[in-house]
C-alpha cells in the first residue's frame, strides 16, 4: 500500500458534525427539576423526567430563547411554527421509552458559521438545522458485571442539537468548526463549553472520496466524542480506516462507530438494524411553538457581542493588529479582563491598548498556562495591570523590565498590596535595574567617544570614570552606577 | 396495506414483547382490522387538509425557568425493582 501521505493527497475526507450542547438553564426542559451537574445521584428527579404514566411535560421558555439566540447568531432561518416529536426507543436511561425532540420542523435551519483556516482564509460551514431536545440519564456500566446503574439527574436536561452540512474536508477544519461552535455558545452565555462534564458533545459523520469526485462515499458515524482531542484523533483514525478499506478493494459500509482512545481506533458497534427505527410522531403532550417577528427582534436586541464583532471592534476601536484581537477575544472571559484593563487606563490611546494587549497575550497567558488556571482565577487586578501597561508605554520602564515588575506583582495578595508592589518596583526598575535601557546608554556613549574607547583598550583603564560620568549625565542621574559599571566593563572588554 | 407476520415480528421486537405463533397470528388479524378501519379515511379527498399535529390548537404554553422541589430519592427508588445505594439498577445493556 502507498504511504499515508500519498493516500492523503489522493483522497478527500468529507466531514459533518452533530453537536449536542446543554443549555445552561436552571431547570430541566420539561419539568422544574434542577439541572445541577454536581448534585448527588437521583436527587433531581420527578414524575415527569422519570416518565411516570400521566405525568405531563411543560416547556421551559428559556430553552426556546436560548436556541433562538444560537439560531440567530448563526444566520439560521427561524421557523414561525414548530412542534415537538417523540423519538421512540427502549433504553434504561430513558424511562419514558421515547425522547422528546424535534424532527420534521427544527425551530432553526439553514444557517452557517465562518471558520478561519490555517492559511488565513475563511470558510463558510453550513448549518443544516438546530433543534431542541432532552438529554437521557447517565448509565454506569463498570460497577457490576451483569448490571448497570442509572442516575436520572441528567434525564430531561435541555439540549440543542446543531447539525452541520458535510462541509469540512480535513480534521483541522472539523476541530476549528467545533471550536467556533463552542466559542459562539459561550459568547451567547447559553452553554458553559465544558466538554469534560458533557455539556458539549459531538458525533462525527465521515466519508472519503477520491479528490475531485462529486459523489459522496458511504459515511460512518462516530458517536459521543467528548473532547477536542477525541474528535481530532477519532476522525483521523476513521479517515485512515476508510482509506485502507478502499485501497484494499473493500467497501465502506454504513455503521455507527465508537472510538477507543486507548488504542486510537474506531470500531463498529454491533447495533441491529431494527434499532434505528425510531417511529417519530408528533408529541401530543406539548403544543406548537410559535415564534413571532417581535420575538425575533427582541432576541436580536439582547444578543451579546459575538466573536467576530469583538475582533472587529478591537481592530477599529483599539487599533489592535487583527491577530492580537483574535487571540484576546478567543476566550470571552479573557477578553472581558482585557476590557476591564482598558477601562482602567488613565490615558486611552492606541499605544496603551496595544501594550495592555501584549502583556495579556504573553505574561498573563503564561501564568494561566503554568498554573493551569482560567482568567477568572487570575488574581492581579485590572487596575494594576493598566498601571503597568502605562509605565511601559510612557517609557518609564522597558518592556523587559515590565516582565520583572509583572512577576513581582504576582506576589501581591490584595489590590492594595499589588499597587504598592507596582509603585515600588516601578521606582526600582526605572532607576536601577532596567538593564536594557542602561545598556543602550552605555553603547551610545561609547559610540560618541571612539578616541577614549581606543585609549581605554590599549590600557588607559582610568578612563572608565570618564565614561561613567557621561552615562550618568545622559540618564539624568537615574541610572544605577553599579549596573552602569558592570555593563560598561562588559561592553568595553568585548 | 396488509400486515405480514414479519411486520408483527418487527413490531414485537421494537416493543420488546414476545409472542408465540398463535398470538402472532391473532395480532396480525387485529392489526389488519385496525388498518382496514383507518383505511376508510382514504375514501375522502384529503389532498388539501393539513395533518392535525395536536388536538389542542393553542400555542406557546411554557413555564418560567424556575427550579421546583424534586422528589425524594428514597421515594423514587421505592418503585424500582432493583437498586444499589442511590442508583437504579438495571440489566446490563451497553450497545445502544
């Protein structure tokens, strides 16, 4: 068989994603039970979510508002009237015997999101539909050999399912799209983006075809991918498997696959064909959802700023380079912190905005990465960081000294302590320890006095005093003589 | 549209029910009778009639997003044929 690289350029994968996102409502989709993830097992349950006979569902209005936000943010069309349907199947984690979902009339459909590609181009990924549904309970299989344990807390938790068009042609595009969906959901404040806790899950539909072919190959579906790494690894593994099959003259057959992260392989589930007969029919216990034009206008008016809008604003209002704007706004909370720093700046100008952005992108980011914390756990106040940025922009300390000051500020536990450290270290670094600044002074004086340098180098060591005097004069007495001495000797002896 | 024994078998499988041959045959007869009865509708011209999705023709019945008191776990589990601690215990089914 040819090498995988050759094959990768011969074949083109076609990928579509189905993303389930939990809406962060306080109560469940159709009953008043709490959606709290951390509650102890089987405490957030009632006759409705346990599927007791005669119990009736009542739609959570927040679910409708949330899905409309996502639909509008992704340029979907909104159906004026949509209904719920029953998807019938037997599984112990869903006691009713059916899931309440939307089938023929998803409330939102026909939208798109743009993703940024590696080569700085953008690509439009179509969104086929977004519909409302409820989650099932959680099964624990590895506790007993012959039985499973069920926790129904998650049963009835509101989800939206976002189905994309098969518009992605690489693993990279698929993960970027998922990232974009997550970012949009988090910006809209309708989902917490937490894949570990299952509030964002993904199924991937994959097929491959010879590059240039119009016809799609037979697809397979990988279920329940719950991290970005899993999505990227599983999709890669499945593309490889399908290419190998085709290369060895076999055919890809439609299958539901599961991904095993241990051996990085996808395998077909043993599901019987009958299992896919869901016998959808209109849910008789819920009336239709009507969305008026006023409702849509109302949602539009409360829609928060979206990622693209934020990037645009940072570029036009703060004059940030678009790559910087992109980086800062990637995470909504991080961008929020940046905006607080900006609002604390005494002098609102481009240089200060950019310096503040630089400190965030480098020094703050490094602390977050090193300590594995999120920006909400970062303890330096926006006011202190604004002060630091302004000292750099005004030239009272150098960019390299700024890093030293920043590292000292980190030791401050309270705002007051941090402000004190900032003040003290600004004095210290602007006076003595800004070696970068002193070194440039040293170099300047040496360049201006070539005769003396020559004489020093052939042995007239007492000229050192002459240079020190000149440098101190140039720095208006602020340079630390000790450091001046060290740097002077270093530069002269080079 | 006549119901075959194969159809009955499939419906039984989906409903997780088991029948012997005699019961299957009886069900096939019953199901055919029901379909024949429903078939009467085909005598009418329904071309321009929208399907009735809900007998209740109201719209937008919803509730505020407020948490209400849930059931007591003990009470919920008291109906379970089998349980372990705070969990419902069911026969193992992995393949979905």
